[in-house]
């Protein structure tokens, strides 16, 4: 082990901090955990949460003050158009992230707080921001621009940014390795299907389109989010229904998607209800799959040639019925799932399509923390 070969990854939310300490020589997890209910009596603020994490690591002989720690990597949700790569955190960078708060009011403030506290904890240590949006900044303007007045769009930074970027980047590279090819040689459709869900079209390791837009609300049907919607629905709900902007925001982000359609946002429960013949759950499942298939077909057209479709995240990795339904009947596109392989549960990356399928269908467990650690460690190494 080199003198400094570990990265502490912090994912700071409004009321929680997740962490992993990763040894970069072999990508092993030395420690991981979660501090929840920040803001309550037992844990009043992020400083207390970080102190608890530091104490836990010290108790295990992995202290934050260890010379073996090379960097702290921070997940930051929104980097706008400015941040296209992992970035060493300075006062100027932090100010720029603050300016992006209007684009991610629920996420960036918590990310900033975590960074501020960690910098006080280890002011001597390189700290790196890894942005959810960065991987998608390679999208051409034809994919990133909305068809609204250009001056208005530019004034208010209205464009498609995309999210889940660390997951899409990690999975697209991991699929290439699974196929025995370099990322530059592979075109992949990545389907990150969790409670939040997004799709991306990755050509030769470069993102050329993704389903989420200005915010994580656009795109696929999700656990509690509507995904794609006629924008006039918002006007109708306001003018005719009398709903306020905040009420519409709550409706579309927290009371829509699978929860709004059938009362359950856990796909395991939805699947159980479908198997029992519940018509409400079946319709919700069919809507979910219909939207997913539209994106698969659309991104097939965008890429022109598809080498693999990769399913990842909680639903993508574990719901065999979702994978089967999503690609059913697409044999003419060279997509031929093997039902036996698809039904096998495993924590390992694997191909679940038939041997003669022109397009590989893969299940790849995502690892956003490792991706953040690798990007942070790579940047610190370059800086040295």
C-alpha cells in the first residue's frame, strides 16, 4: 500500500450523510455507513454527523487524520454547464456551486454543507467534487437544448443537464469490460432503474443523450415522479384546478409515478400485486414498461448501432420481470433475452441475453461510490 491510497467518499443529503472509505489499490471497502436524522436532537447538524463518522473510523483504526488518506470525494448533484469533470474544491469552486443552488435547491445546499464541514475537519487534505451532471455535459446542443426562446433559456440556464452521471459512466465502462472491449468501441444504452430512474445513450464512452433534463423530473416513470409530461398539464392544473406552484411541484415529484398510479412505489410490491391479478398495479406496470421501451427505441435510433443494453440500480439489477418486459418483442432489433439467464439472481455483472443475440443485454450492479473515489483519486494523482 502506498503512503496515501485511500479515499473517503461522502454523500451529504439534507438529513443524512452516507460514507465509504475505499482502498484504491484494490478497490476494497474498508468502512461504510450512514448517519441519519440530521437536525434532530441526537444529531443536530452535519458537523455532528461528520464528527461521528470520524469517531467511527478512528475506533476502527482508520482515522480521518490518517496519512493513508489521499482525498475526500464529495458527491455534488448539480454542476451546471461549468463543471464537466471532477474538480478540486476551492473557495471559488464552492461559490460557483452555491450559484447553482436554484437548479438543485433540494440537493446542492446539503452537498455544500457536507463539503464545508469536511474542509474544516481536514483543511490540509485535497477535497474533490464529483458532479452527477458532469458525464452528460458531452451531449450535443441538439440533445441538450429545449425548443424555447434561446435568450430566455440562456438567461435562466434552462437546458437539459441529466443526472445519475456517475452511475451511467461507471456502468457504461463496466459493460465494455464485460464484453471484452474498450469503452471507445462500444455503444451502450444504460438504464438506471431505481426509485429515481434515468436512461442514457453512450457512444464510445461518451454520453450523447439522457432522459433527465433541467431537473431529475423528466424522462422515465419513477417511484414517485411523473417523468415526461405535456408542460401544458402544469398550466391546466394551475388555471383550472387552482393548484399553486408548490402544490404542483409536490404532486409531480412526490405523489406521481408508480405511487400515484397504484399506491406503491416499491417495484417488488407492484410485481407481487401484478402476479395476484391486481388491475391497478398491472396498468401501472404497463405504463412504466411502455415509457421504458420508448426510450430504448429512441436511443437505439440516436446511436444507430447498439452493442449492449445495461440494466442497473435497485430495480434494474433485481427485477427480472422488468427486464423481460422491457425488451420483449425486440428480437428484430437484435435484442434476444435468455429467460433462464435473466431469472438468475447474482451480485456480479453478467450477460442475460442469448449467445447469438446481436445486442447484449447485461445486468451491471452500479457502484457510484467507487466511481467517485476513482475520479477523486485520479485527479489528486494528476495534481501531484
